[in-house]
C-alpha cells in the first residue's frame, strides 16, 4: 500500500467512525433501523473520491460498525437477522455502483481533457502551417511543430527522395532500414518503423502524409532514448499527418500555378514582341511594294521597278523566315493541329511560290489525311520548294508523296548538282551554306525552319542525293500516328 | 462596279495614300479614316460600299470592330498573318483577308470580287459558272461541260456554300456549321473527305485542284 492509499484508507475509516459517533450521540432520537441509511454517506463519498477499493473498505467497515454498535445484541458481531444481511449487501452494492459511476465520469473527463489538448495542438499546428506558402518553409514548420507536440525529432520526406525536405533538428539523409521504412510507409499509406508492426528495428517511426490524390510523403519521428515516439495509433498523429499532407499539396499546387502563370506571361510577352516586330518591319515594306506598283503604272523604266518590287518581296520572305526562326529558337510554336489533305497542302504551296506552275506533282488523291498544323506545313513546303528551285539548276522540281510502310513520305526533289557527300545532315543547320555549291540567295534559314517546324509537329525530315538521277531529295516522313483514317 | 465608294481605315499615312492612288486610278471614290472612332463616326455619313480595314488601329482592335460595321462588306488588310486571326476575322463577317505586304493587283482583284459579290447578293445570281462547271442554285443542279453531275447531298451542300460567295474564303468552321450542323464545327476530316469527292467529280485533275482551292488552316474558296 503506498502513501496515497494509506491516507485514503485512513480518511475512509475516519468517516465511518464519525458516522458511528454521530449515530451513538443521536441514539434514541432516531430509530435504530434508520442508522443503516446514515452509513450510505461514508460509503458513497469514499467510492466517489477514491474508487472501488475504498468504497468496499467503507462498506465493510460500515457493516461491521453498524452490526457492532447498533444491531442487537449490541457490542457483538453477530448477524442473525436477514434484515442485517440485506443492510450489509446494500452497503457494499452502493459502494460498487458509486465507484463504477465515478470511474466512468473520471475517464470521460480525462478523455475530454485529452481531446481538448489534441485540438489545441492541432489548432496551433494549423496556425503554424498557415504562415508558410512555399514547400520547404512549410515542411520546416511541420517538423518543428511535430517535434514540439510529440517531444521527438521529426522529419518530412517526399515520395521518391531519401534526403528529407526538412527536419528538426537537421538531418542529412535516410539510409538502410529507415529509408526502407519510409518507402514502405509511403507505398502502403499507413505506418511503419519503430513502434509499428512493420520494420520495427528502424530508428524512425513513419506515418504517411495522405491527400485525396495519393500519398505525397511521410512524416518521421524518433526519440533519442530509442523508445517508440508515439504509442499505438495516436489519433493526434493521424490528424497532424492529414493536415500536413493537405498543406504540402496546397503548396505544391500553388507553386505549379505560379510556374504556369509565369510561363504564360513570358509567352504572351514573346508573342507580343514577335507580332510587333513583324508589324513594324512589314509596314514600310507594304508601302514600298504599293509604291512600286504605282511606279509600274507611271514610269517607263519597267526593269528598274521590277527590281524594286522583287527585292522588296525577297526582303519580306527573309523577315518571315527570321521571325519563324525566332519562334523556333524561343520554343514559341503553338500547334493548331487539323487533318490535312496533302493534295490541298501541296496545291496551296505551289500557288504561293513563284514559278510553282513548273513543278511536277505526284500526290495521289487517295492518301490518308495527316494531322498537322496547316500553316507550319505550308511554310515547310514553301521553303523546300524554294530551296529546290534555287539549287535545281533550272531543271524541273518534283514533289512526290507515297505510302511508305505504316506512314506516308513526301519528297521534294531537284535535278541540280546535289549535296556534297557527308553534308546531308548539316544542310539543316542554321546559316549553313555548303561550300563548293552554287548556293546563292537565301538566308541560310529556310532549311533550318523546315527542320524546326517538322520536329515541332513530330515529322522527320532528311536530305540525300537522289539514287535514280542527279540532284537532291528532301524527304518528310509522316509517321503512322499522325495519319487520320477516313471512310471512303 | 466603277464609282463604288471605298472607305480605307489604316493609321499609316503612306499606306492610305498608296491605296487611295491605286483605287482612285481604278475608278473608285475613296474616303479615309485613321482610327476606329473615326471609322464609326464617318460610316453612316459616307455609306461606303466596301471597307478596307487594318486590324492594328491605335485605339481599338479591328477584330472588335467587325461586328459593329453592319451589312457593309469588309476586307481586312493586316500585317497579322496568323491563321487564328484570319479565321477570327472571317468568322466575324469579313469577306476577305489580305496580308501586308500585299500585291496591289491582287488587292484590286479582291476588291472587285467583294463588290461584285455585293451586287450579286442584291440581285441574287442563281447560276454560278467556273470554267466548264455550272452551278444552278435555284434548281440545285450542277453541270460539267453541259452534262449533269450527280452529287451527294453533302457534296452539293458544300459546293453551294462555296458558290454562294465565289472567290471568297469560307472558313472550315463556317462550312461545317452550314453543311453538317453546329455540332460538327470541328470535324474538319468530314470536310476534307467531301472536298475529295467533289474534286473527283468536278476537277480535271483531282490531284491538282483548280476549282476548289485551299487556304491552309483557314478554309476553302471556289475559284472565280
């Protein structure tokens, strides 16, 4: 019996003695049969204050005292009356009942206190998290708070990492069993490590950080003395983990939104810049061309006006190419995919190229449609035709399309001197003009644009000398994934 | 339609001056506006037969103005060459789109077509002829060198939509909406297949079309 229990027993016996003394003093004024009711008081009080044990002690002592002092024959301990037995049993029953009731109340109160403490801890946790918006600061706040609440070291590790996003106190990297436990915890979405059913030998104890879209990582806890940092399944730990996970997810989403907004803004600025440069360069050209058209009608020297006109047009093409190249290099191409009929595409390109009438076309009208950006493909064809015409030494240019395996190929061929051996890949590089060829005119951008646009749409373009005859062939490969099946 | 009145809307003095010179020489009467505000204020006074509209006006985007111009045909003359801008302008009711720098002869041809179109709508020409093709919009019949050609309903619908405005680009969206219905406005493949069918029946060489012409990414037009 410890000190507290001894003291409680002394109090209990004192109460029984006091009631007995009171009863003796009042003897004759209250009926002896009512005395047993008086003993209910010490029994109930002892059971209420000190629990079942003291209740039983009080009940037993009361029964003995009642029997000894008040039940005839008095000053003897004899129970020979059924009424007395009932009294003893009733007193003990009251002791049991009262102590049970009290114990229940007490455990409820304890639970309420614990819940209040948990809520306070959660509220403070939430307050701390609310102040942080970026992930690292947030993880740091989570660790600091978790370390404080659970009186343990804490760390946050994200899915697929072994270096914690944050830890309190600082921690380098997870290894061995601890890393396994963390990964296991993230995979299973439950708990693992020290103090749990899986990988108990690990130093750290992990709880998953669950969000509606999956487990983002794990919160790890460990104590210096090696004891399990949390017992069983502490509801506080689950709530903390859920809150931490939501906060981390929110921070990740916010970061993505910011990134997207920044990208969009950059795209917008670039687009605005490109279109304003285009506009500024073209407006004077428009005036020059319109003026040359006027001159054609009024000036006698037609050759001079024609030169003015054709040079202005050439300048316009160069500007267009320059802008296209900037778009490619800046990664500012936005695709507008639609099913394109190659017959349409080739016919439109030939209409926009000078001397297009002289090109021989072999594009069957029953090829599959191809999912392309019509405008980019138009520029590709114009550049290829223009290139073939310039290097074709006046011989006819041909455009041929055909099924090739699962896909379709489209080749633009000239009958010029062809490409110097080994230069086939280099022709697509920016500003490349091949030595030893009669490459005149052009900015050296046309073929680089062809390649940039083709790759943006998922096409492959290659250059080679023709096998059948003199000249170069530029071949676009349109892969099967881009073909659109159409019912005839 | 010599004597028609054309309103030039552009903030560049040189462009206005040159457009005026070539259009006046072709016999048109010219009015000018420099800003969107000026365009909207002179429109009811000048009552032009055609507006040449630059999209990059200083005070308002030209695309916003298109719906405000009522029944006057508008040719957009712009340095903006993106397909999206063209489609947007045509869908908003522009009859044509010319990119700067333009060829003066080409521009004059487009102006003539737009004005002829306006007159044609007023007198509702029922028979459209292109080379050896004759499209009778009243009888809903098509002849090639005098012989009747049998078309499917979609083929005829598409041809009629194009023939209602010869020479004018009709956007993919406009064609799909009018022939297949609004639910199919994005089904460009229907359009491609039907155009193939029409070409097979009407073109001399279906692989080198001369009747139904493609504007890459924008739409189709019937040759004039």
